[in-house]
C-alpha cells in the first residue's frame, strides 16, 4: 500500500473554486505526511464523510497533534508512522471570481403600453468562498474540482428564477417600462443584491457584487420582433412629424397609384381623404395642409399631454416634462407635444413650420395657420383669432 508523503495544490486557476488532491483510488496518508497550503488557500480533510480538520496557509504535518480525531476514528497512538485514509480538498479563497449570467425570456406588462412584452436581462456577479467547510459539504460531493462554469450550471435554475421575479417585482412596483428601465439599472441591481446574498451565504459563499448590465426586448421571439418594429416606427414618426393613420393612408395611395388604373387613383384619393368638400381631387391635393383639418375642432380644455420624448403623461400647464426635462412644444391646434423640429403635428397633422421658422405668432386654434397680428379672423378657415 503506497503512502503519500507530500500534498499540495500548485496549479490553482482563477476559475476553480475547489480541487481534490489525487484521485479516488489512492487516499492513503500517514502521520508523517506533509501538507503545504499556499496563501489564499485553505485545506480541508475528510474521512468516511466526517471532517478531520482544516488548515490555513503554511506547512503542516498530518499527525495526531494537528488531527486529534485520528485517535478516535483509527485508534492511532502518539508517535510512529501510522497510515490512514482521507480526502484532501483545497479551496481557493482568493479574490472574487467574476461570472457572467443571462436570463431566458420573461413576460412583463409594460405600464406605458399596457401590453405584455418579452424581456431578457444579463449582467455579472462576483463570488468568493467564505466558509470552506460548508461550501464543500453542500456543493462539491464527488467532483474532482469545482469551477465557476460548473457553479453557474448547477445554480442556473434558482438563480434565474430569483433574478426574474425580482426584476418583475421592481419594475411593477416602480412603474418602470422598457423605454426607461436603463436609467434604473443601479437601483435594480441593489434591489436584487440582498436576497441573492442570503442565498449564497447558505452555501458558504460571499456575494461580493451583483450587476445588471442591460434589460432589453427579447427579439428572438415573434412578438418581440413586432414590438421592436413598432417602437422603431414610432421614433420615425416623431422625427418626421406624421401619424400612424397618415402613414397607412400614404401606403394605400402608393399601392393604388402603382396599379396605374383610374380606379386605383380614385381609390387612393378616397382612402387618404383627398376627395372632400366638393372641391375635387386636384383642388384638395393643392390645398394647404391646414385646410385638410378645418372641419376638425381643436381639443377644448386639454389638461394633460404625452411627452414626445419619454411618452410620460403630464399637465399642459408645464413648460417642460417633469420626467425627462424635454421642452413642451404644443401643437397650436390640438395641444399635442411634438419633437423639436417636427414639420407636422404627430397627432393631427397640422403644419408646424410657420411656428418654427418665425411666423407671425398669431396662430389659428382651429386649423393652425399663422396670421398677421392685426387680423381678427383666420384666412384659412374663418375662425375668430384670439
């Protein structure tokens, strides 16, 4: 029976939490065996599933003075070269190991849109072994070594479950949606850190940091792709200054005109609202944009408006959005907020160029057409000016 005289771990790697000396076939030590434990390591000895002892950094002799239980378990007396069987585990207690994580798809009802949206989150966390005995008893079992990847795989289920439930709880309680969650990632990381810290302490590990780097739409799903396309369309409409209804009308007109038939052109004119008021299609097409809306009354007594930048609702008495600081640029006809530089109102289509290019400043509340300060009635729709 070969007896091992010297035990050490001289090939410690940064991603390995624990490593067992030798193999399962030869665990024969003696009371003369030398154990070398390097800085940032801790050695733990087991025999028949029982803890024999723990050793900090330094050089140790595995005799009955260091391991009093040898006398109880094996009946080993003082002195002499007495053999015994034991497993020697080395635990890496160096700087925290950084591990990347990512959740699978989670469903969340967005407070801004009132619909279920698919999200995913990803980030990093740091771990180090704090209680080597507890860590080995709960995790290592029969493995030769225990790496960060094996740890991630082992805890993937409970880690993702706790992370997802915490993210949904935070976003729901704080009414945070997909367009604003990026500004709250630090708060969210701190919110999740405490319950996860308790979880790892139960396994003898210290959570040194937990960070969420991003929460985004999961575009790997069909509904996620549709929502991403819709958000992209919304941004384009805000910049260009047209509404969803106008876009659909333009698409209908283009499809009809591409057919080359009279019915196609007439159908396009009818669908886009160009045949109205008895003026004929040509007159309607040549008419200024304000006249296309002269039959629509302005929104009287409007008290709230949606911010064109962050989409949050606030009072029309404010000059700036209280949520993002964006300047309130009201449409003179309907009061909707518009992005700076928009050519048309995103809600009603009223031309905004006259206001942006230094028009008269006397604007009709019905059709949005600018007028000279001395005029009392709008030349576009006849509405009495303020």
